[in-house]
């Protein structure tokens, strides 16, 4: 009968919807957020009843995706940005944007780095080793690892003039999103965090002020096996009444510009692996994670004919 056939079709559709939910959950757990959200939209369209059954999870995907999109809007567009450093297309370029009538300051950096994507990610993942290669960071701690690609950490930035200007520190939540299959990039999202269940946050030390990182996004796009395009933007309340221009300049040149140079230089050094180093040691200690990460990058490079 027609009714029976329709019943079977409905059941098959629900089953198809359930299968999509399973795939969506897997993407979300594997930090393939872009794929998860595209699937979430498809489920909403084709299987609204299945979508509402998993309302809570679908909401989680949407919230994460909206946050990622919001964080990324400053990676493009030139509205209100003034160019402060670097001239040529292949140079490291830095832009600055003050938010009118607000303590917030935004910076953006774009560069092509001669280093393999996976080793740039190693440098970023090993938070406690930051002081060993970033001269402006005096201390850093990993506070929690909520999931494979999420980190909660603390770091302290040394003041260039401690006599008149306190050191700055911040507690941040960071998340990596694997968008290689969909968008050919890895995205890092960072924001300040001051509480999380079960996590002990360090107290603010004397002569130090805790800043508020409203958001920061770093997009890494592998061009080939040894070259990576990086675009980063962030918005920070440095907790200072008026930011002197020398300080903006210091951040643009010593933190943004030098930071990118050192990131590339050290990633290359670790990649060449001529001698053992703390980063290589960590890669051995966390072999499972790094094998997974490396496989993701390599399969992308192979599919795209990178060499």
C-alpha cells in the first residue's frame, strides 16, 4: 500500500538523518568544525525532525561555528586598518586598528613563512616552551587540555620598560580547527578565559597586569610542503589608559614582526632535526597526537600535489 511505502521511506529518511548526525558528531569531535557545520545545515534542511531531536548538540556546533566566523571577520577586509610595518607582498606585514572610544586595540599580521605547516603547529602546541624561542614571553604554563585540539594556558609578556610599564599576562583558551579538507587551512582561535571548572588559574603577580584578549584568530594555509601562508588578527584590551605610539610600534615590530620571523626560523630548525631539542623530545613524548597531526597535513599535501 501507498501508506506502507511512505512509512518505509520516512524510516529510511530518518535513518539517513541519523547517519548524518553520527558523521556530524565525528567531524565535531575531530575538530573539523567547518565540515560539521555544513552537515548541521544540511540536516536542518533535509531532516528537520532529526535535527530537533539532537537540538542540544546542533546548538553546540552552531555556537562554535558562529564564534569561528566572528573571529575570522578581521582576517579579511581593510576597513579602518592602518598599515604600520612591512611593504612588499612577500614581506611580513602588520596593520593596526584602534577601536574609537574604547580601550580595545586590534592588530593584524600577514606573512608567507618558509616552514612546513606541521612544524609551525608544533611550535604553537608546545605552550610551555614559548619562552625558549619567543624573547618577549618570560613564562608560560599549560593549565588544561579539554580535548585533542583545545588548550587552556597562561603566559606572561615581559614589559619593554618595566620601570614605567607593568608586565602583562593572560589566561587564554585556544582551539585548533582542522579545515584542511574543506578550506585548505588550519584555524587557531584564542580568547581570554578567567574561569573553567576544575582548572586552577595562576594569580596575578606583582608588577603585572592581566590583559583581556577579546579574540585572536590565526589562519595557516599550506602553500607547499615547506611554505605556509599565515594571516592573524587579534583584538586586545591592554589595560592601559592611553597607548603611547612607541608601545604600539614595539608590539608591531618586536611582537608581531619578530614573532613571525622566530616562529618560522624555529619551526625550520625543528623540522630539519639536525640535533635533538626540547620540541623533538615533546614530539616523542606525545607521539600519538603528533602522528595524527602529521598524517592530516601529509594527506592534504599529497592530495594537492604539494611537494
